[in-house]
């Protein structure tokens, strides 16, 4: 049935429960595709010397495939689709290849000789996957609601929140005010040069990470981009809801995002988060077709675009051919190294996780603040180069053991379930407005380590959380009058696709 827009201000009927996929789709298809994925992986699994290792890998394949397909079929679980597809492509597929051919990154030719450590790492993965899967299950009797009447009418009228607009304007102004401060340290050209050149400019100006410390370095390298991204993000969500959004400030914020987060002078993670988060806000994938496109895009990006983007690392860098045992896929190797670290040093009782969450606290105040966990793990293994990944599943286990990892993964699953259900309702739900950013930002958390990735993603996340707090529901602080919804292109686009 064709949908028509509801006239602004028309009363919306009581929310209706969304019909979930039937058992023939919602349950059977994920299982069948899980078996198909296992059949595709079987030639590699047959090359794994240890039968127990191959079985544990097979269980991991079944889990990630089942949950990924289940989320795609649901049609609105954007957070879970990204989590499972990225985990499958970044961890599970490379792990199968590396164990089948005994190849690992960083020329560590002996890492996979110890079958016991490899199997323990796989057990950690499977337990974490299961804990998240249980946490993300919808509780019996609770179904997501759609803000739509039975006759197919979709609402386009949203209450204005003037303080939200004022927050976005303030963030844009703050980002713009920091531009001359950053340019004074690097020069404008360095912001469009290369990652290595930009880093050297900051170091030469005395505000590099080693010279000035994390807090000062973040003021120049992280905060300006976080402010610009948050401002553009909030204004786009207002545009999509048909609310006042100040086109001039929106375009200015987008320009600042390009300056601060372009792929030429930033890591692949920073630029990807900025671009994809804004695309998710505009496109709002909320259908099976949309989730399928997201899933296919993740596979294409990780196996095709990600290695090519290495060309931006430095002026003389070249695109790298895809290799599942390259340094871009060192995640599983670090999971195995984490087992060795725990055997020799025990569990540090959450110090790495807490230090990452409280990254803004300077070491001059907190002398025992931990370094990123991957550095400790790499040094324990004897690596000279310690700027490596450490997937969050392994870091949870390293810090807190199985009990802590299970609790954290279960809680993570519960949170993603709630936010994904909010995403189905639309941008009217406060939690839904966080989903586009969290969906892409979580890939850095999954890759790890938390101590390196949280300082990059947490500032923007906190600014967006601030935008949905009840304090912004009050009257304007600057005297802006509350307006009704506008007939904008964003409002016209804000119809949920089937």
C-alpha cells in the first residue's frame, strides 16, 4: 500500500507493533546460510592441523553468520549488522586463513605453534559471541513499535527542541574557533598532506603525543574534528526531521569535517567514521534491502577499499594488495598473544578498560593510568613495534577474565538491542539519534585496543549523548521561538522503507 505523508500537526494514532519476520525467514534462513558459510570455509578448515581448533573455528563461523543474517533479515538492526559483519571479516575469515596456512602478521612465524593458546583464544571469542547474542535477544512479549497507523500513513511532524539547535550552533562555533589554533601549529597545507606529515608538524610544534601528553594532543588532533562532526550530525538529524537546522551552519560544519577528518591526513578509522556516520543519518537504512546493502558494503570496504587506503599513510606509501595475513588483519594474532600475557602476568582487574574510559584524566594526576593494552601484550611477546590492534573480546578477557567478559558482552548486547529497536521507530526516539554514529564508530572499539580507540570516538559520542538528554527539552536559552515542523526535503525523505 502506498504511503502518504501526514499533514503537520495531525494527531498520530497509537503506535502499532511491527510485524516481525515469519519463522521461515527469521529462523530458518540464518541457520541455512550459516551452514552454507561453513561449507565454503571447509576447504580451509580441513587444512587446520588440530581437529579441536577446526571445530572451534567452525562454531565461530556458525555464530557470526547466524547472528549477521538474523540482523539483516530483521531489517532495522543496524548496530548488530555492522558488528557481526565487521567481526566476521576482520577476525574470523583471517583467522581461518592464518591457521590453515600457519601465516601471521608482523613475521611472527611461531605464534600459531601452541595449539592450546590458539584454542583458548577461540574459546574466548565463542563465549563472547554467545554472551552478546543472548543479551541482544528480544525479550519475550516485547516487540518494537512503529510510529505509523494501520493505513500506512507515516508521521512527519516532530516537536522542535530549540536547545538542540543551540547546542549544534555552539559546537560548530567552537570547531571554527579552534581552526586558527590548529593551523598555527601545523599550517593549513598539512591538514591535507598525509598522516605522517601532519603528525610531524604537530611534533615539531611541541604538541605531539610524546611531547605534550594525551590531553594537549587531543585538543589539537581530536577535539576540533569531534566538534565539527557532532555539529554536522545534529543539524542533519534536524533536517531529516523537518526542523530548523540553519543550512549555512550545516554546510560550514561539513566543510570543517572535511578539513579536520579528510582521509588524506587522518587514519582510515577517523575519516571512515566521519563519512559513514553522516551517510547513515541521511540514508537511514531501515529495511531488509538497506541492511543487505550495508552488509555488502562492509565486505567490500574491508577487503577492497581498506588495503588501498593505505596510500594515505605517508607521501611514499603505495596501495597494498589484499592479504589475510597482513598487518591489517593482526587481530586474531593479538588474541593469541593476549593468552600468553594472561598466563605470565594474570588479569590486571580492569585497569586497561577503566584507563580507556577515563582517558581525559592526565597521567600527572593518575600516575598508574595504563597504556593501551595492545602495547603491554606486544611487549610481552617481544615485538619491537607495539602499535597493534587488540580486539575488544580479548581485552575484556585479558582485563577481567571470563566472568567480566561475559557480563560486559551481555550488557553490550542488551544496549544494542534497545538502540536498534529505537532505530526502527525513527529519529523521534532519543536513542535512535545515536545509532548512525555508534554503528560505524564501534568498528574501532571492536578492533581495539580501547586505550587507543576510545579517545578518538568517545568525545563525539558524549556530545551526541548530551543532545538527547532531557535538559535540551526546555525553552530556548537564546530566545529562539519554538516552531512547528517545516516542509523540508529531509522530512520528505523520512519515510521508513520496506
